[in-house]
């Protein structure tokens, strides 16, 4: 089963620039969580902190009983082997073909034979739809293909924690849906804990069990998907609908005067962006029929049942209206 990740009061600055402070959240073991937030709010920095690539000044990150903020380099090295990471830019080695890129973690961290490595690499390349592209260099393929190659590489060690940074960037809408389905199928098969950073509203609404959002240097919320998807917080509504009206601006801080100006433009008939009025819950994607049952579903329901009374009324109503919730 996947591993729980517990983050307590984490704060990160670069020099005098505070990125976020007092971030606390638990990624429940084996569940799929997503982190949303406008550009520049520190989502990628957060992922890098979780694997110990960047060091926050304060707080704890508990992974499998070890606080990686205080552990030894050797312990951190061992903990890192539990992770599969898809970085925002794919982070492939430009001089290696896709085969060698995907094989890299296996050669680095295991003693598997080349025959065994070939079997795994080909299986993972096929899983992400890149069969036949193993001899290509990263510079010879499209951005979306690089992204999928990065995902194949993140999966080769059968990780217990999978971090993905904007899997949809560079992918067309159809491939984004395929990759969304792939995440849930992988979750059903290996029961790994997922954290997906995304700007993609369709993905955020249909994939994760839990959703959080970073805004103005804080974790605005984190919890079962129903909490954020039914939230009436202006920042959440604006983000989910991709509108200009609301607290998020082109640069992050939008002042009152700017908000009033934009509202006046919208009132006068100027299009504020966004294509339709998205609100409420749509059903979550399920693992493809024939896949193992996604154990996270049952565990999440048990967990949500215990915290139900503490959730906002709209989230409670949405959870109770879900037939799947009533069945288990
Ligand atoms: N190594 C670094 N040194 C200094 N500042 C950094 C470093 N990495 C990130 N930052 C700063 O931290 C802030 C958050 O960056 P981050 O890449 O985490 O944003 P993000 O939420 O992932 O944005 P996007 O949605 O555009 O990917 C930015 O202001 C960025 O300039
Ligand atoms: Mg980022």
C-alpha cells in the first residue's frame, strides 16, 4: 500500500521572498490528491520540498516514520527510492534516447539484468503510449511525448509515492483525459499515494480523491474533493471557472481598485473569460473495468465518514448524495 505523507507547519522562503508558510496537510496513504493554485504560488517548490530537493526553513515532512527535514543524507537517499517524480519540464537527459532515459533509475538503483530492464522499460513506454519511440532523443519528440516519457521513467521503480507536476501541460485534451485515466488505473494497480499539481480543471474535478489549493502564501484548503468543489470561496470559484473577476490577478496581488474596475467592465458587458459556469460536483473517474478495485475508494469513504461532521455543510450534502458513498 502507498505511504502516508504528513506535512506539518512547513514554511519556505528564498532570501527575503516568502513562498508559503505554515502549510500542514496529510496525503492519505494510497489516495490520489491534487494541488491547485495560480502560477507562482509555489506548487513546484512544494513538490521539490517533499523529496528533499529544496529545504524549507521550518516544519516537518513525515514519510514512513522519518522526518526528512531532520534525517541523515543516507536516510533521505533511501526514502527517495520510494518516490516516482514527473517534473514540470519532464527533466529528461537530452543526450540519451527514451529507452536509456526510462531505464536510468533501474540501472542506478537496482541490480536487474538488461533483459529484465528491457521488459520493464518497454512495458512502461507502452503504458504511456510511446511504443516504438524508444530510440528517439528528447529533442526529436513533441512536448507532450516528453511529458509521457517522463511519466514512464517515474513509474519504473514501482514507487509508493508518485508526484506529478502539471501532467497536462503540453498535452491535448484527449491525451489529458487518457493520462487522467492512467493515473487512476495505476493507483488501482499499485495503490501508490499520488500528489498531482495541475491547472487543469477537468483533471482536478474528475481525478483526485482530495484537493488542496495554494493562494497568497497559504494552503487555502485541503481535504476531500467535495470540499473544494462545492466551496464558495471567491478564489476557488474564480480558479475553477478561469474568470478574470475575482481575487486572482495577472500578478498575484490584485487590489480593490483593480477588482472594482474589472467588475465594472463585466457589468457593462465585457467578457470576463471562462466558457461556462462550472459549479458543483461531477462524478469521479473510476479505474478502467478489468482493473483491480481501487482500494483507495473504500479507505477514503471510511476516513470521510469519520470526519464528515467537521466538513462544511455543502460538502457534507454532496458526499451524502453520492450513491457510491451510500453503497459501501
Ligand atoms: N531555486 C529557486 N530559487 C529562487 N526562487 C525560486 C526557486 N525556485 C522557485 N523560486 C520562486 O518560487 C516561486 C514559486 O515557484 P514555483 O515554480 O513553485 O511556482 P508554481 O506554483 O509551480 O508556478 P507554475 O504554476 O507557473 O508552475 C516563484 O516566485 C519562483 O521564482
Ligand atoms: Mg510549477
